[in-house]
């Protein structure tokens, strides 16, 4: 009996010690706020642009997981020595963050850089300054951007990303897609096949494949991830540290693939770029996914460059999207699928896609110069100066009226029809 009593006393002692340690651990998370409490704030308010009243944006956060994540990240911030005029290195601020309990609150002022060359910042609380790393700055900006983050995440998603050292913060959006029946693009088609061909390389890096699901309806889920993606850019030597979204693909509720969207490009869950997976650039491989043996390619390949330019400008004037897509360089077609992409989309659909020179309302060809041999990317082109009369929807480069434009025409390979690139500046 005495042994049993001693055992119970020991368990009670250990429980008391553990609870005391846990409370101290929670209290320690608030040291940076100069507050002794083990209670999570009831809410956090973030107010952006406090120095510009006309552009204030604010967010009130009551989601317990998001509050916990914010406190956890802030508690790990390192002290930051702020010298004279050091705040000038941060482009955005001052901004305010307010931690609210039922009977008290604590305010901090923070400044940050929003993107290239870095996401970083500093927060000032009670005269002390702390460094905000890129994960924390991106997290705060994401909270502002995403109106209804869903923090209840299914275990199969958490486990999949955890396997590759990713932390899932919350669900941004979800939707449905119908996969194409094949991955071979034809002139005049909307270029979604090129997107799925590209994505499939990143899926294959982790043992997934879309091939058995072609033609099927699938679901996608877009998640905000905690970790930053590091991608080498061009010119060589530039390194981007970018916010990460995790894209999960499902068929009949089963995960059939996942990859990372890092704003400027995609990568695999293993953080492998396209070049790391294939040892080639996508712009070198993309032409394998184009059917050049069709009537359009045959027809335009026999046309003169001048006739091609005339036909192209007529298509611009009449807003003939299919013809413009057919003339557009293949890589540019693909690139526009991921340009100015909304966070709730995995690629731009037809209503969001900016077809070539979409800002042109009306255009009339007045004259064409003699051609010059030129280079556009890796292609040898014929360059023409065309004199046009143009009306734009809005002013960007030049005003409405008569002026010069520059047109490059070229063939992507021996079976290709002519491709056209027109710009109003070089």
C-alpha cells in the first residue's frame, strides 16, 4: 500500500514539474513583448502603411493556429542593432502590430522589404529592436493577402510535405481541372498542355506521373508553406529567396502528385529545378511537346515574311486570339501561363491570359521596311521596322497615333511555320 502511495506522489510531483516547465516555456515565448503571461492573445491586429493614411490596410487575426505560429516565429527573432538611419534600408513602414488580451495589449512597429533582393525587416517593441527573417515577413504579408486561410489540414498533405521538410501553414484555395487527353500542343490551341507537360517533370522527381490520368477531372489544392524556396536565376549568380506555395493534385481524393510554386518558377518537393532534374533548360525541351505536322504550320511555312506580318497585324486589329496564339513563339505562350498569376490559380486560364500585345485596341499597317538579320533569344530572325497607326487601351510605352514598331519573324525548326514577335521598343 505504501509503495502505491509513493508511486502516486511521484506521479503528482512529476506532473507538477512538467506543468510548471510548460508554463515557463509559454511565458518565455513572450519575453520579446516584455509581458509575463502564459495566455495566447485573443487576437492580433496588423495595420499596414501607418505613415500613409490613404492606403492603410489592416487585418484582425483570431485564428488560434495563426496566432500561435506568429508568436512562435516572433519569439525566435534575434536582437538587432539599429544604427542611425538604418530604418531607411527598409522600403515598407512604419507598420503596426498589436497583441490583444482581454485586459491588456502590447504594440510594436515594424518595417520590411517586400521582395527582391530580400524579404526581411525589423520590429521595434519597448525600445528594443528585433530582426524579422524572410519566413516571418512572408507569413505576415500572406496573412494580409489571403482573406480566408483554412488551417485544418488533412494528415496526408501534412505527411507528404513533412517528408520533404516543408511546413504547411494553411490552405489558400482549391479547385478542379480537366487534364488534356495528351500533352502535345497544336498551333492555335490554348497552351495548357505545355503547362501540364512542364509540371509532370516535377511530379516525376518524387515518383508521381500524370500520364494515367490524362483526360480525367482532377482536384487541386494550394497551400501556403512556411519555408522559403531558393532558386538560382539569370544572369548566373543571382539567387532568389521566394515565398513557397505547395500544389497538391488529387484524383478520387487520392494524392496523385504535388509540386512547389515559387512565384518566378516551379520546382519539385525535393526543391529540384527543371535543370537539376533534366540537365537541360525547359526552353530547349519545350519544342518536343509541339505538333509541327499540321495544316497551320505547313501553310504559314510557305508564306513570305511580309505576308505573315500583314496577317499578324490583321489578327491584332481584330483580336483573333487563336491566330495570335498560333503565331506567338512557343516559349512565350508557356511563359504567359505563369505571369501575374493569382494565388488561387495554378496557371492563367483564358480569361486571365494576356495574349500578345493585349493593350492594342486598333492597329493599321502603313508600311514595312526591308528586313535585317537579327537574333531573338537563341533564334536567328528577320527584323522589320513597321510603321503603324495604333490605338491603345491605356498608355504604357507610347501614345496613340502613328509610329514605329519592331517585328521579328523566324521559324522554331525546319518543320515550323513562322513565329512573330512585335514590340514598340527595343
